[in-house]
C-alpha cells in the first residue's frame, strides 16, 4: 500500500515538475518559493508589520503577537521534531530527472516547512482579518505549489504540511482565546 501511495506521489510530482512547466513559471516559481530571502519582500514585510503595530490598533498588535508565536512553534516543531521523525529524503536527492530550479537543501522533505509555516500564518491572519482569508490561503497554496515545481518537495510533503500548519494555527488561536477569556475575568 505504501509503495502504491509513493508511486502516486511521484507521478503527481513529475506532473508538476515536468508537465505544467513553462518559461514564465520557471522564472516566477523560484522567486515565490524563496520569498523569505528576497530583500524587497523583507523590506515590505517589515513595513507592513510596522504599519500594523502603529495603525492596527489592539487587534493588529495581538495578531502580530499570535502570528509570531505561531510561526516560531510551527517552524521549530516541524524542523526539529517532525522532519526527524519521518526522515524522508527530498525528491531532488531520491529521484532521477528532477528539474531542480533552486538549491536542493540538505534537510529532510516531509513535511514541508514552507507549507507548515505559511498555512499556520494564513490561518492566524484569517482568524483576525476574516475578509482576507482567501488571499492568505491562496498565497500559502501558491508557495506550497512552488515547492514541487522547483523540485524540492513531493506533493504529499506540502499537502500534509498545509494541514499541519492549519492545525497549529487553530491550536494557537484557540489557546489565545482561552487565555484571554480568563485574563478578562
């Protein structure tokens, strides 16, 4: 059964990594997959966070605090516990013929930290700003899709990572609600 599921994962991986490719996506997807390393994005993100802290009121400050706690938890849990629990080798190291558009990375593949962190963040932001949920979940999905496209993750890595991220976002926002309910009493 595991071999059958792996063969489906590999088939979908090669569909994303080979079949739906084009020159425009070959330029865009590496940029999207490494947004956190782009100087322009870092400056914009710092500006948005500063603006939210300054003009976002109490809700904005709370959202930033819950978001930071959520990302720290999701990243540490995934990077230091889950990836070492599963020890799945990246497709760019395990398969022949992978179109590798970025550095393969030295860590394990499952689950994708990009997916875990971005879906956890999307959940938190969507909790505080419900009207923006489609934007943030679409953004997280695009980043997740970029990972198999550039050759560094299997589709199941990002799919499961997305579910884990949503779960962590749910737990942190629920914990925040629980704590604030007792602080306000």
